[in-house]
């Protein structure tokens, strides 16, 4: 089922807020993670490997082995994602966990699996696109802590897990056991937090049926919007628009900015029924019309903004697109705009 799980995610605003609250410089974290600057500026989706790099950078910049716990426990409902806000007002702890699991399954390259056996319930976290990469310790800690914080705040009780199992060598054992309140076992097969089944049955003091009825449709709408925005062709067009003035963008440079190999980008575009060169031409055509509509730009400046080495190359391409010269198109467009008042 890996293919059904998104490969990318947008860095949650809650994470940036958490980074701010623990006193870290967001720009420095992004720099240490070697992420494109548009992650900061444009909220660009990133791959699992890049998300892991972000968390490792947080560990490096903070020099704190328990930074994941500090970030997760320092957040509140005012800055949490909509899915967690909805979960906070769920009927009980089980309902809350299922709501978060559904959201993560649809919108992130992360899978939360809740299983119940006898009097014990286990919550296991998978990152299907992680490959051989180890999940950053701080990310595991923050994820497990976020579930525990959800239960504690919802029930208004100091819930204590039955056990916490971590797929990593022992480290910060006392700090982890002090926060979670249970025994921590290292070198486990997978990362897993266990609760008493009766704890999952506990009603949330924050239960709000009316609010859930309002939030659920909005969450569903965002999920659909997220899925619709995953077109690689659209992401490629976005990169092309930004890189056009640097010359004719090649597929290798675009693939690098999208954090995938040239072969992967070519395959994904083929799956979507488009060719890279067609996207380049279409993007240039659209930008040409936008720039020509701006009469403050000279034709030479338009050619430069489109990445052409000389004006004649631009003129030849424009004739193929519009069957007229740029000057003729600009005059006709100006006449139309004037006629329309």
C-alpha cells in the first residue's frame, strides 16, 4: 500500500512554531538541513528524506537530545494542525487517535497503525518512503509525545502509557522515562507506544459534537485539496516559472529542486501524460503573454525574462505560438483592453 501514501508533505506550521518556542533560528535549521530556501518562503512540499534532514538539523542546532519532547510538549491547540484540533474535541481517546491516523495516512508520508489486543492497545508509526534511512530520534520522540499530549489534554488526566518501545540504541533513557512515566525499551523491532485499552475508552472533557460537525467537512475539503495539488506537472511548472530568467531550464536542475532524480521526474511526467519540453514551451508561452501585457517592459527585457539568449530566438518562438510578432500581439492586446474600458 506504499504507493497510496503521499511521498511528500508540507512542513507543518506547528513545527515551525515549536522551533520558534524552543528558541531555534528557523533559517539556520533550513540551512543546516540543506533544503531549498523556497521551503521557508513558499511552503513547498518536501520528501521524507528532506523531512528527516530537517529534524536532524533541529537536533544539531539545538544540541539537545530531548528536543523532540520539548517541541511537542510546548505546543497547544492554538497552533496545532486542523486534524489535531478536531481530534482534541473527539468523543474519546480512541476516536481522537483514529482521526489523527486517518489524516496522516491521507496527507503525509507517515502511517499510524492502532491495534488492540486484549487489555492493551498499541500505536505503531511507519514511514513507508523512508527506505533504509533511520528515523531521526527527535521526530520519533515528538510524534509519540504528541499522541500522549493529545490524550492527557483531552481527558484532563495524567495518562501513563504501558510501555514505550524504540527502534534505536539506548540514549536519554532517564529523560524519556521521566516524561512518559513508563519503562522505555530500546533496540525494539519498531517504534511503538502502548496504552491500556481502558485509557482509550476514556471520554474527552473537551468533546464537542457541534464543533466536530463543523470541522469534519473542512478537514475533508483540505484533504481533497491536498490530493489535487500533488500533480508533478504542476510542481514542475511552478519551478520553471521561477527559473526561467536563468536561461533554458534543463530537466536535471528542475528535478534537483523537486528533490528527485532526473529519471524519476521523467517517469512521473510520463505517467501524467506530459513531456518536460512541452511544459517548458507552455510555461514560456504563458509568461510571454504576461510580460507583453506589461507595457513597461521592452521586448528585449521580455526576451531576457524568458531566458532567451537573443531577441530573434524569442521572436521565432512567439511566431510559432501566436502566428504574429510580439509587437503585433502587444498592439492587439492594448486595443482590446482599451475597447473594454
